C-alpha cells in the first residue's frame, strides 16, 4: 500500500508538469489552430533561463522563475509576430514547417551558447519530509501546489477578465469575435505569451528533479500532443485531466509493470481512448 501511495503521488507530480505544458499547447491550438511543435523548445529555454540566472547572477529561485516566465512569454510573442502571423493566410502545412524550424533553431542556439552537456538545477527546496506517511521532497510538493495555483489563476483570468473573455470568444467563434470588434492581434499575442509562460513554469519547477539539456523538450512535447488529443483538441479541462491520466499511468506502470515501457503508456492510452471516443474526452474549444 505504501508503494502504491508513493507512486500515486509521483504520478501527481509528473501529471502536474504535463498538464502545464499541455495547457499552453492547447490554448494556442484552440484559438489560433496552430499545432506549435516549437512549444517543446520554449519548455527547454525556460529551464535554461532559470538555471543561468540562478548560477550566473546568483538570484533566488523564485525570482529566476519570474524572469524565465517573462523572457519565454516574450519569446512566444516574438514567434507569433515574426513567424506565425505572416503565415496566417498560408496553407496549414506552412505553420507546421515553421514551428519545426523554430524548434531546431532554438535547440541549436542553446547548444551553441550553453553547450550540450546535461546540467543540474540546484533547488533550495531539496529537503525530504514525511507527509501522510509518504517520503517526499519539498520540491515535489512545490511542483504540485505551484501547478494547481497556476491552473486556478489561468481559470480566473479566462473567466473574470475582458482579455480572457476575448480569448474564449476567439476559440468559440473566430468570425463572430471579429464582428464584435475583438482585436485578433492582441488576443494572438496574449495567447502566445501565456503559452510560453506556462512552458517556463513547467520546466522551472520540474528541472530540479530532472536535468537541463538542449533536448529536454522532445519527449515532453510528444506527450503533450498525446494529452491534448486524448483530452480533446483545444479543450482546457481535457488538457488538465489528460495530463494527470498520463502522469498516473506512467508512474504506476513503471512500478508494477516495467520502467522500460513507461514512455509507451501514453501512446497506448492514446490508441485506446481514441478507439472509444474519436474526438477525445472533451469537446473542442477553450472552456
């Protein structure tokens, strides 16, 4: 029973990270219909910015995360303005090719500037504590609580602000949103900023229990795409629930089946769920 509870908590930790990454991805897709393959690169850059500001400038972990959120959010806006916006009237395949190009460019740039070696982020919260009979690090607790807080803030932003209402309107009916005077450029930039910020938070809180390296976003972004397909393309509840489904499945399968196959579980679940519900667990559209 102790092992089961421990793995459930580990799944909660992994799922929190996956959900944050998938949220940013599904926001962009749900509103702008862009499958942003470069989202994994934003996740990677977020981890590096936090690490570099902690190591080179000696600033506190939380302040470094704030800097990373701002920098990666602005990088997302830059991507939208310089790449995706000029392609808005082009065939859909152009968006995909451009996103892959951005991914490769950012990975090569990071490798050129900071090298290809694996690096460890030292967290001030690496102490081990006992919680309800479970042995966990404070950092893992921090991942769960931070993810939940960010998700709640995102919900409040979308539901309680005019900009959030504009984002929801764009996702539900783009033509209708244009007719009532919603600024499409403003919504697009804000969406990409939020998407980048979510990726930066996810990588910054998870890097202390993993490693920072140029390819760190590859597997994460693959699973994020699986999550948003499982949850329903463009669905925020689907991204959150799908992230935790994958997190729990991986953690439990690694313990009770084999750690060698845990990364295959996400794709197996994708096949099973889409066989039952071809459109995913939730309907399309930011909710």
